């Protein structure tokens, strides 16, 4: 959310700068002979420009006011513990499989769809996918491959079952790249030979989320110890989502840390301001676990670990047990002051 706001802020600032440049250029590029030969134009032009300037400044001031207000609300919470809503599917379903559907346009009632059984795989996993269709036309002569940059690197075993084509591939710990596609090729009656590609991630076996320890209160935070086994040392990001008992989302939790090979315990933190805003002392549910190995240098792809746990019950504590010191980050505060100054400047 913060990156989105900052992006809009920068665009708005750039737009403001460009508007000023255009106004300066339109004034400084005026031809001296024209000014001398037409005094009436010289008199009316500044008035017209001033009116346009006032409209632009008013609109910019209003935009900056809205941005400052949203940003001020957003920075009440630390980066590691932010409120989350039902519509934020990118956080609620970060590694969701999106079936790829091939539609042939208006007037064609038939379509085909390729669906991997999940988005991320680690070396040694069996990769599975299903080719399905709807409508009177059915795929024939189906072949399914694993491809990198549209170049086949392995072929799936394909079986037809009740109108579906089920494909399996044992990766056998192959040292394939992280970013791959499953490609289904088939004939589709008079529409000829077609293909569908679905992206997947094929990751080294970096590490595994093993279990969750007992929660406790530390200052303003609810601390959730997470036990992890790391196979590949490096910088990692751990994330999960906190829900109430009805599985409505409360907070998105993240942490980053350099980890060495072996077993370690890493704490996710829930800032109490998020819990007070939700008026929820617990207990909670923690789910949607993601362990990500971050790139060490440019050109290295993001890869993943896996998790042995899913939805986990988390003990809560009375909200009065937490410290009530508000969250404050000097950089966030400086950005907010900058926005407010821009708003005042454009008034």
C-alpha cells in the first residue's frame, strides 16, 4: 500500500512540476513583436493564465490533502503488521493458482483451460496439471510439456479421464530454473493446433516452516514464535495472515532476516494498534504461510520454501496488557510532513 501511495505522490509531484514548466515556457516564449503590437492581448493573457493556475492549484491541493490523509492513517501501523481487508487477494492468496483459459472469441461456445495443481514446487516434487474444456469442441492429440522461454525441457505423462487430460511429471530434483511454464498443445477442431501456457515456480528446497510456539506479549507487540528449518543460507522473508475465529482477516504479518543453515526460531509480531482497531483480544487464527528466499544480487530469482503447517490457533491476551505507545517511524513522518507542505504550497 505504501509503495502505491508513494508512486501516486511522485506522479502528482511530477505533474505539478510539469504544469509549472509549461506555464513558464508559455510566458517566456512569447514573441516580443507580438506583445508590442497588441496591447489588448498583453492585458488579457495574464488574467487567463492566473485563472487556470488557480484551478490547477486548487485541484492539486485537494489531491495532496487526500493523499496526506490516507498516508497519515496508513503510517499508524508498522510495516511488519498492517491491517488487511477481504478484498486484498494479493495478500490473502499470495501463491494462488490462476487457471489459464483460452477463449476463441464471440460466437464460439467452446473453450479450453489449463490448471496446475499449485503455483510453487520444490525440487523433487511431482508437478501436476489438468487440461479441461467446455462446449461441444473437445481437445485432441494433447501433449503437455514443461518449458523455459517456450523451449521444452521435459514432457509430462498425460492420461485422459472422464473428458479431462491429467498430466504428471516427476521433477526428480532436477536443477531447473525458478520461472517455468506448463504448456498444453492440442488440436481444437476447425480452430487448428492451439497452445496454453500457465506459469509456475520451481524452487530449490530452501527451507520449511515447521511449527508455531507459544505466544507472548512484549511491549506493544504480540509475539508469535515460528520454528523453521533452513537448508540454504541467505536473506529470507516470512509472511502470514492473522484472522479472527470467523476467518475474517485482521492483519498481514511479515518479517525479514538473514538466516544460516539449520533450525531456528523466528518471531512474527502483531502490533497492538492493529488489534485495538479490530477490538479483538483473541484467540486468533494464523494461515497463508509463505517463506521466501530473497535474491542475493541482480539476476538471481526469488525462490521459496514450504510449510508443514496450515491454519493454526493463536492465543491472544487482554488488550490492556499491551504497551500503548503509538508507532512512529522518522522516515514516514518526514514523508507526511513533505506532503502537508506540498498541500500548503499549492493553496
